């Protein structure tokens, strides 16, 4: 297995763990109703570390960066894993 394949599998595994822990956390929360709390990259890194995104001029790059830091972390890790698998396929063809 190449390093890119291992990185993709690790990304998928960590994303699955986060998804599982969020599901368990939603089930055991008190209140009776199913409250799903998505963990986002901004929660992990901290809002103050990502203030540079707000300082960017409005445009497509700003929108993409804002979307990436506010999407659910498990989904971001699944997408990064897919990107690693695609890069592995491209590099192995060369």
C-alpha cells in the first residue's frame, strides 16, 4: 500500500469515528429529542485562528474557504480521503 492510500484510509477511519461519536452523543443527550451537533473545523482549530478568512475580499476563494471551515468535520475527512485515493491513482499511473 502506498502512503496516499494509507492517508486516505486513515482519513476515512477518523471521519467514521467522529461520525460514530456524534451519533452516540446525540443518543445519550438528555431532553428526549435527537439533537445532532455537528463538529466543524472551526470548533477544532478555534475561531480566532481562522479570522483571516473574514479579512479576505469577497469572491469565490472566500466562499470556498468559508464553506470548508463550516462543513461537518466527518464530511471534510471523507472528502480528503477521496482526494488521497484519486491522487494515489494519478501518481501510480505515472
